[in-house]
C-alpha cells in the first residue's frame, strides 16, 4: 500500500489532515467494486488532487485500473454542505442518458470504512485547464473550447428532470430566493470579519428577485472551465466534474456563473498570471457565448434580470471563498493558497454591487444592414482567405482529373469510390487546419463566417468533400454533436470527424464504400402523441442484419456517385439496441428542426457559389460567340439575362446571409421565416440563372462539355430536398400572418 503521487496531473501526496485507512479502502473495493481485483498482485496507490476546494478528491491506481474517489472532508461541516450522495445520484442519472460525466461506480454511506462517506467513479483521460485564458492552445481552439463548453451547458438545461427521475432533487420553484437566503446564512456562519458590501449585496438581491423565479431545470451550480474535461486532442467536452452544488433551479444562474470571469477584479490573481480575461485573443465575448447558449436552447438572447444573476454569482463566489478560508482556519482544506481567499471576499462583493446597478444588453447588436450581415469575425476572415487560396492552388486544378475518373469508371464498381487525388487533397486540407469548418464547436466559426466559406466551396462539386464538409455527413455530425450521447459520439462522431468513415441519412449516401452508419427517421406506433412527437431518430449500422440496399436511384439521369448516391433501402425486421435512439423516443422532429437550420444555410450558400460559376460560364460564352454578326452579349436579351442573373445572385446572397446572421444572434427558432425563405428563393433563382447559361451555350450547354446540365439537376432537386417549396411557402405565409397580426395588435 502506497501513499504517493502517480503520474497524474494535479495530483500529489495525500495531505496529513486528509489521510485515511488505505487498507480498509482496498478491502472494501475488493469486495464491492467489480473488476477492482483484476490484478490482485498490483499495489493500490493513492494521491490527492490539489484543485479541490470543498470535497477532497483522490486519484486511485491499481495496476492498469484508474479511479477517482470523492469524500466528505473531516471535521465540523456547514449545514447542508458536502452532500456527496447527491453528487453520486445526479451523475448516475446523467450518465445513464449519455450526458458527459464520469461513470459513477460505487457509493459508500458507511463512514467507518475511511472516516466519511465516499463514492468512486471512473477516471476520465483528457485535458483540464485551470487557467481560464487557456494559453496552451491556439486562438481558434480556445474559441472552439468555449463554444463547446456553453453548448454542453445548454444541453444540460434541456434535460427533462422527470425522465431523469430527479424531480425531487431540488425543492422546486423559488430557487433564486432560496439561493440568496442559503448563501447569506453560509457566509454568516463562516465570516471571520464584517464586510459591509456582502450585507448590502445580500439585501439588494433579496429585494430584486426575478419575477419568473419558478423555472425548474437541472443546474450544475459551479459550471466553469476547470470543472470541464476536454478530449485529449479535440475541442470537445467529454466530462463535467464537481456536481456538489447541483440542484433544480434557474438555468441562468449557471450561465451567469460561467460569465462572471468577464468581470473578475484585477486585484484577485485567480485566473492567470496578470493577463486580463477579455484581452485574450480567441475568447468569445459574453454576448457571443450567450447567443450560442440561447441558440442551442431555442430561447431569445434578450435575458431579463441578467444583472441579478451576475450579482448573485459574485455573492455566491464570495461566500464559497469565505467557506474555503474558514476550513483553512480549521486546518482541513486542500489548497495551499487558501489563506489568500480571505482578501478576495470584499472585492468580489463590491463587483457584484457594481454589476447590480448596470443595464445589460445580452443580445449582440441586431442591425439589418449589409455591413452587419457581412460582418465576419477575424477568425472567419482568416479561414476564408485560406480556403480561397486552397481552392485556387489545389482544388480547381484537380477538377479535370476528378471528372475523368468518373467518366472512365461509370460502368464499373469503382464509380462509387473517390479518386486518389481527393484523398490527397483531404490530407493537405487537414494539415492546414481546413477541416470540419461547418461545426462551430470545432472550427470556432459562426454561421455568417461559414456561409461565405460554403459559397466558395460551392464553386466546385467536390470541394466540400476535401474539407470534410459534405452532405449528408455534415448534418449527421451536427445531430450527433448536439444530441448524441457520449457512447454514440465515441463510436460514430469521432470517426466521422476524422473522415475515416462516412454516413447516410436514409436514403442519401448509402453507396459510399466507407458508409458504416445510417441515421433513420422513423414513425413510432404511438399515434396518440402529438404529430410532432410521433417520430424518432435512430442509428442503424449498415451491416445490421435485415438492412438491404436494393438499388441506386438516379436524379435527372445522374447517379451522384461522389456523395454515395440515393438508394432504395429495405429494413426487414431490423433490430438495434434501444441505446441507438438519439435523444429519446418521439424527439425526431425536434432533432430534424435543429439539424436543418444551419444545413439550409450551407446548401443555399453553396448554390450561390455554384451560380457564380454558371454566370461566369455565361459571360465567357457570350463574349466568345458571334450570332448575326454581333457578340452574344451585344444582343439585348443576353445582356438582360446577364444583368438579371447578377441581381438575383446578390439578392439570394443577402437573404441567406441575413438568415445566417439571425441564427447567430437569435438561434434557429428566431430565424424560422428567413430559413424557409432562402430554401425557396435560392434554388428557384439558381435554376433560372443556370437555364439562361444553358441557352447562351446552346447545345453545348446540355452536353458533357459543360457542367451546366449537372448543375441544373443538382439545383432543381434542391427544390424537393428537406421539403418541397410548397411546404416552405405555407410556413412563410403562416409566420408572416402571425407577425402582421402582432403588429396590428400592438398598434391597437
């Protein structure tokens, strides 16, 4: 039995005041923890994490097995504090539905084993950052990490407490009032001197409680960067730690707690070595994080009582640090710098008072001007320039080779494969960081940023594949990223992000030899549910018995080999585990709506890029060919076609960028009408432009000498994909009538 620090970051020898009987622990785990004795000859080593300020946390290693143990601290404790049984309960519930938490393995209520209650969970191998500026990574990755973190928070707040069987985990409505009362009592019990600002802040909070103090969501209570485990190499959250303060309450308290570091007093050296949080390149603004959070939750980014929640977060943090200092005085705290926290309470309380008096605009400025719609982030500008250079230097020169491959193999089985040049281009793009650009949590790009990149890639039919931004994989990856559980992400999302496998959204993409997984939207037998809750989305491996790929279906005579084609597929008594359900039964429509918003932006902007190419072909042909002793462009009808095409391209680009801007600022729910409008307008306009280009080119325009026929087939089919025009027109009319009715009501 050893008390030493293995090679585990942040762990060291167990502090004298926190030592316990390691032999008793080993005996207990041997008897109650399955697999613990896989290597009976191995020695159990115990180390203590220094980052824990409340419940002591220990790293256990026995042979190749790694665990984490959390226990109550010894000595007298504040009432209702350190309830580790609650930590275990909430982690067990969340792990069961795939939310990223360490797997809880065992809970022991018998204090005689090691002196206090404890629980054991799996050790999660990943990256934990204690400096909130994350200096170890690039600005792009830093931005992606913050986006991933706030998306995870939104995912937590979307959880149904009843399906988790946690409806009694908290007291219910009135969370804010209880928080003010609880932390006032906790502070007063631990206070070592009188701090007027704490008393004033407590009084202000109690007098300014939100009117909507009745929201009941599962909240974390201490959601911040150093309680997050990121994937070892990706900007992805794989575990959320430290659930001691979790309860049922108001979700904005978590969001405010995450945001308090934007206002952290410079006098308190807690975040980094003298570098101010908001001055670090790559960290999104508070308004940008709020926008991402609200988009994921489908709520407006205009948050009432934001000053209350920020002030409450500072009051709560001051109370926590006062408690840490109190335990330091009693000699049972982990951190060696705990004595410093006594001096942090007053500036935190004073900052909370200052924030309580401010008026906040939590939504980013929403100005409907071309300048606002084209306002790319600095990161977006840099990536777009890289993509444009890569397209010009590598992709467009390879176009002829790719076309020749498909012509030569049109009658062989190789037609479903991709030419080697595309694989080479993929490796080059990945090496330059031009990979998975469509996913904000990885790329750090917003919808406007990626919309302009999608336009660029739309100029070449295989360019999206080179950047791993091709349909249907992008939509499927978005679904798994936003709604998949941890097991689904590990098994399917990770290889899709790497580009090592492909997927299909039945029926599109099944012909790709790399296609391993199908996302299937099926209708359940329960017709008593509302029509929006009768569909479910489920993951079905292509190799599952009963999945029969019957035949490819052509689109205007084209087989669409590059993207794996469109297939007739039969599902004959197919059985997959219930864990393959995404998000849960009856949630298919909800997932589809979340998936289609950004996806339609991508489609429509690629269409803009495609018709830019068609207009270029039209103009080139009109300048080369002569009819009736005049260049074609000298004929008024052709000149008008060119002019009308340019006008139409600018119109659909502006409309699509407006929709992208609305998704960035208001979320997909706030951009419903604009998303439906572009889905109708862009393919319609594109079909007209391509038709004009074909007319200018004559017979050559419908031959293989020009890409116009394929462009037309692709664009015309978009008027059916994701719902026909007529469905979107009906939706637009409904939304317009609703908006007009509201306007009339407001005037009255």
